[in-house]
C-alpha cells in the first residue's frame, strides 16, 4: 500500500466521515468494519476524486471495498494519469 496515498485516504475518512484513525486499517471494509452507508460512500468517492484529481467511474467504485483496495486503485489511476501526461 502506498504510504502517502494511504495517509491522504485516512485523512479524508477522519475529516469527512468522523471516523477514528485507529479504526482505519489496510483491510478495513468500508461498509462492514467502518459502517459507511451508500450516501457516505458516494461522498467518499467524490472526495477521492477531488483530492487526487482523478475520475472514479461508478462501475469501479463499487469494487473498492477496503482501504487497501482504494489506495491501490488510486495509485493505479495516478500512475495512468502520469503516463498520459508524460
């Protein structure tokens, strides 16, 4: 898991959803472990898009169920974006 991206994702979860940093682990499931509902999840996806300047299609977002999946996905999107702009 990319540490910088992980820290930013954690910051979003803490600041926007009021979660405790200690609750957020690599394998924390957003819905089962962190109690994020569908409305929070949509907001979370938008926050990720804004914070990292990426686009997350709904079809991809529904597969991001854990912290590590989200971080890996965002890392891939950023790498893809850097390749296109190079």
